[in-house]
């Protein structure tokens, strides 16, 4: 029985570009669609398979949004479980919006683990942000972006901005994997890994057993 495929991923998106009359709680008069169709544009995404060394980031600096979306869809098709921070509220729904926008069917069935929801359900941290969890648990930090200018720089095609954005995206995935592994033993609703590896005596959370370890 092959090991379950667990996708750890993070997406970055562009903002909507719009016109407003003021700075505080304004209705948008009109928004531009250069980078938006049905919703925000997918700027880039990074991913790794749990337990593997390689982490990959791809972005619109080299590929069209459609290529990005189709590639991410193929990864979802492969995955038994997908992991993202705030994934159920943002990343997964954003991906679904892009999948349907580009005419793709729903990916094959997978389980979603949102580490932000895990942190909120089982703990009372001062903050459930990925950076704060990583720092508190001694696992590392996110890369500082320097602010919104990094996103506008990427949208303008600035090479230095793109290099930093992809590095930032990769670090998010690496930190996410560490946070997930730290929180996993506390999860009583984790997908049954022993069933996914077809080993009734394996650990239901990690799939570990005499000859199986994730």
C-alpha cells in the first residue's frame, strides 16, 4: 500500500485594484480587472509533499495564471490530504474559485487540515497567526516582506520583488509543515492515517508502524 500523499501548500494573491472616494470604510466605485477576473488573481504558490525535502514555488513571473491554477489542480488531484494555514477560509476556497473560473472540475476527494483551526480548537494562544505560532513553539519565523510594496512590485514585474516573494512563499510552507507536525499529536479529529495506509495497527495520526512512517 503506497503512503498517503499529504500536500503542504500556501498561495499568495493580488489585491483588487479599485477607486474609492476616501480611506475609511468606503464603497468601491469601480475596480480594475487587469489582475482580476471573478476574484483576486493567484500571484504564486509554494508546496511540498510532507516528509520530502524539496519545496517548490511557481509564480506569474514565469507562468500565466491559468498554468499556475492547472498545476495546483493537478497537485490536489494527487493529494489524499491538503494542509494550509487558514486554508479552509482562504486558500482552499480561493483555489476552488480559480478552478471553476478556468473550467476545471472539482479535484478528487481529499481531506483538508487547517492549522489555524487546529490552533484555535485545542489551544488558547495569544495569536493563531502562523508567524506567532512558529515563534512561540520555537520552530522559526516567516520572512518579513517589508510591506505591501512587495506585492505591487511583483505586479509591476520587478525581479527583486519576485525573488523575495517566492522565497517568502517557500518559507511559509516550510514553517507550516513544522507547525502541523507539532500540533498533530493533539488532534483527535485527524484523518485516520492507519486507514489510508491500510494498516489497522498503525498510528491513526501519523501512519507510523513497524514498516510505515510518515
